[in-house]
C-alpha cells in the first residue's frame, strides 16, 4: 500500500498546489504531449526491430531469403522515429523545466511575501535558519517533485502498461513471466520506501539546524574571534553536519539496496523470457524477432517500474518539503490590520492607557499599568536601567508587538485600528544595533524614503552629524557598505541609521538607544540640529545616559516595567530618587560624566 498511498498523497498535494500549477498548465500539458510521443516511439521500435530480424535478416516469410531493401526501409523508418523521439524528449524537458521552475518561482515569491508579513514572534518561532531552508532547499525539492510528476508519471505509466500490452500481444506467456516477477518488485519497493519516507522530514529539520548555526556564526564572527571560540563553533557545526550526513547516508543506503534488487529481478525476468522463448522457437511457435522484441519490452516494462520507484522517492521527499512550505504559507499573521490607512492629518500625539505587556510564551509581565501621554512635537525621553522595559514600550508604537492589556493610541486612535503600513509610515525608528545593507551609504540612508531627493538625503546626513565622515570616504555617498555595516565604526553606523530615520517623513521619531556609540558633543549637536529642523515631529529618546536626556521637554523614569518618575530634568532631580541616583553615578557632584 506504500506506493499507492504515496501516489494518492501526491495527487492531494498537487491539489493544494493547484493555484500555482494552473498558471502554467498549458506548458505542462505540452510537456505531457511531447512525453507521450517520445514513449510511443520507444514502444514502437521493438516491433520494427522484430520485422527487421524475422523478415529482413532471416527471411522467415520468404523461404529463408533475406530482404536488404526491407532492412534499409525499416532501418530508415526506425531512424526517423528515433530522431522524432529525441526532438519530443528535448521539447518535453524544456516544457517540464519551464513549468516546474515557474511553479517554484511563484511559491518562493509567495513564501517570501508571507515571511515579510509575519510578526517578530512568528519569525522567532520558525527561526531564521529554518525559514532560509524552506525558501531555498524545500522549494527546490518541490520543483523537482513537480518536474518528476509531469515527466515521470506519463513515462512510467506508458512504459509499464504499454510494454505489458505489447508483450501479451506477442505471446501471452511472456506477459505472464513478467506478471510473476511484479509482486516481488512491488514488495521491495514498499519495504524500501517505508523505511526511507520518515527520514526525509528529519533530513530537512537537520538542514534547518545547520543553516541556523551558519547564520549565527557568520553574523557573530567578530565576537567568536574575540572570545577565541572558533574551535567550539567548529565542533558545534561539525556535530550538526554529521547528524545531517548520517541521516542522508541512511536514506542513500536504503535506496542503494533497492536498485540492485530491482536489477536482479529484471534480469531474472529477461532470462525467463529467453528460456521459455528458446523452447517456442525450437517448436516453431515463435520467432527470434519476437524473442528480441519481448526482451526489449521486458526491459522497458521493468525499467518503467524502476523509474516509478525513483519517482515515488522524489515525490515522497517533495511532499515532506511542500508540507514545510505550507506551514509558512498557511500561517496567518498574528498582527491583524485595521481599516484606517489615511495618515494625511497625522499630528504625532502618543498615548499609553493602562498598558501591560508580556512577551509571547512568557507569563512574566515586562510592562505593568503604563499610563502616559506625549504631545505632538514634544521631545520626550525614557530613562532606566537595562531590562526595565524601555525598548519594549516604544516597540508597541509601530506594532512590532501588541499589548497584552490596555491600549496604545496615536492621534487618539488605537494603533490596532490602523493598517500596519499606515502606522509604520507615521513612525521612524533608529535602533541601538544599526541594521545596514550591502549597498552604498546613499542607498542605506534613502532606504526609509525611496523617493527622497539627493538634497534631502544630504540634509538628513548633516542633521545626523554624518556628512563629514561620509565625504571623507573614498567615494563619498557612493561608498559601498559591507555586510552588517562592518566596514564602518559603531558610531558611523549609528549616524547613518539616524540619518535614515530623520529622512523619513514621519510624525513620530524614535531613538531607541540609537546614540549610545556617539560622543557627548556629537550627540548634543545632533539633538540641536534635529530640534531646529524638525520642531513639529514628536521625538521619543530611549537612553541610559543622563547626558542624552537632560535637555528633553519631559523624561519618564522606568524601573521594573513601571514609570516611577515623570518630569523635566530639574523636577526629577528633586522628586525621583532613582533618577537622582543615576545622575550621581554618571555625573557626580562635579556635573561631569
């Protein structure tokens, strides 16, 4: 039942893939027609060869006199048919690859689009390595499954059924010989596939792990070298790779048993046909040409069955990969869009009402009962120790996460009522870890506002205090940035990220510890230029340094997920013990850091 079950599952999987396959159905149908023509040629050739041997060479119908003219005519006919079959086979390959590659291309695009719509929680659950494997290797396996289904099902079906039919027409006994061998072939096929099938899903999961380790180590290569952990990471990667290779070898060993066993059974069938045929030739009830044709049909028939086995293998692995792809495609984004997408009247007012939040999968609240209102155009700072919830609070504004309790409002509207695109158009954010792309400095700044002019980009760089070092680079704004921006210093990366955020036409600007790598003078010049050029923009500054927030209109002091102080610098020095403690530890009585 294994192969039958596999075939039924394949049909079902193709049904779920129908929306991708139907776009390229005419090409796939052309591939089927060309394959049908090619297999017809393969099946017709043994009959011609039988006539060449019996009538042309042995002259059985002409008193034992051969007929050279007949040999030449049938030989020419066979040559033309073979050439036609080659052309059809080539066209079949072209059409099959066109359809399967286009199906894979569409699946890969939809999969990437779905990944772009997932929340941070969902991408963390899948892991980066797994998503990379699914969108690359799993899609490639699915492409192979589609190609094998289009090419293999027609060829194996016609060769098997056609070969058996022609053998029965030549001599029913030859067909019975093959039918006696078939149960043994099917048994071998079922046993091998039953053992190999569970390993395909395991194989892809282990490939996920290898990709995950590679992604982690390449991203963190500097810290690995700094901590002299290369040997440890080599061992960790080696273990994951050995597990992958071990599973792959188990699959290959199982399949390696199958092919020799099938070949033995095929040769047994051929020997049996020759054995029984020799008696019939001696008795005059059959001819040498018929024996040759029967041997060829036996080889084609059993070869078709062997191809069917390999087809089931490809389909089984492809189904395991398609199942993993469907997990991504069927995942509904946990953050649902609202109905408001008009931001033309945006002002930049921010309000948190009784907000509490715990990260998905955790019962521990990171934020508790936050109530806070930030006015349009206000410069508002959030100060606190590491882990107090500062970044978590501002991450609720662009809806990177949704609140557990309470409401977050922008311009008196709950952020859940906006579309995600609209809410993120309202908010520009610069993070402590500056994410830069392998593009020019110019393109990295323009990333947040693709339609910005060159003058606007240069102006944003000046506000971010980045123009001076940019112009000192060999190619200025056209200088290429390496992966993760590692060709730049930490402060340079932060200033480019700040320029990108400043350039964006947003009403709310968030600096999430985005100036931590800047010296105090550069930071002060940045805020001075920002206040002068963007007075109407609501500025939210998350920081751990008093010097970064002391000039803000208001400062919220956070501790263990709650606001414990609110006011300007002088007010907090008098009323908030935690703020005063931070001030004394950083600046001291001398007022110097």
